[in-house]
């Protein structure tokens, strides 16, 4: 997924009200940028961190910038949770996910379960449908492991229960963890942050749900799927 316009570098002043951030530009101007991430962003929202913003194309938009990337010290991290679905869909179209190969149809945001929408539905004549739920991963507290979630997520547990129902009905159900950073060697579930999600994932895996995890190559020009990671439960 390439950014349509060059990103603008700045320094984070503060993140507040979850979806707002103040950023100081090299010119000395301070702007308000949309923070498209409902999580805690633990370790990624410290004042003074180097960040990259995308300019809004709509001149009528209230906030003229969106916070896209942050330098976490060992590389860039994509913090915008609005991008993972497009990143994965693009990778699937380019046959970069061999575990999900062989499907001719790809639909996004399809209604299913209890009034939910699946991120990606893969379809192919003669095969059960494949429901793919995508989660953006940004947290890293140790030397090697990415972690999910970075905050309590009842919605995430709900999605696991709905995927389990799809697996029970005979469909293929996949929880796809997209790590928007490249400095990790495995993915762990942050049970100290949300033990309920850890329990829900273990239950879903026992009921036929598959788990996949990929890192990303993150640069100011683009974010692209990179390599698989081990899921360490």
C-alpha cells in the first residue's frame, strides 16, 4: 500500500482524546493530526518521538493531517488501523500469502455473524468460504516479540466467537495478525493486558479457527506485507 502523497515529518507533542495528536513540524508550525488508532499505543506515543503525517486530500476536511508512522527506535511502525485491510487485500491479490492461495473471489466488509462485518471474505467454487478477520499489531515491549492486544478489546473477543461459529458451520475461519513493524521475531498474546482475549483466542483455535501472523516492511513511501511470524501462545 503506497501513500498517495509524500508524508510530512514532525515531532510528536502529545496524543490526547484518543484520536487527536499535536505535532510540531520542522518549520516550527504546530498542527493537529487525526490519530487513527483506538488502542493505547503503548510505547509509541511519547512526546518528542519522530512521526510522519499524511496530508488530507479533501480541502473541506476539518483535520488536515493524519498520523501514519512513528520511529520506535528500531525502525518505523505504522499506527493507522485503517490500513491493514488494504495491505492484506493487496498482498492476497499479489499471491503473497500462500496459506490463503487458490481463491478467485475477494470481497471486503461482508456482513456475517451477529451484525458484524468480516474484513475479507475469500470465495472459490468447490471450496468452503474463507472468513478472514484482520488485527493491526503495533505493541512491542521486549527485545523480540510483538504483542496483541495493547488494550482490553471486548470487540476482539466477539470477533473470535463469530469466527468460531463460521468454523463450526464448515467454513474456513482465519484470524490474521498484521504486525505493522519489522523488528519482531514472534507474536505473543498480551494476557497481562487482556486475559479475556487470550482465553478467547485459545478457545477459538481449539474450535477450528486458524491464526496467521505477518510482519510489514514500513517506509515513508509504503507499507507492504513482508514475512511470517510464529505465534507463541
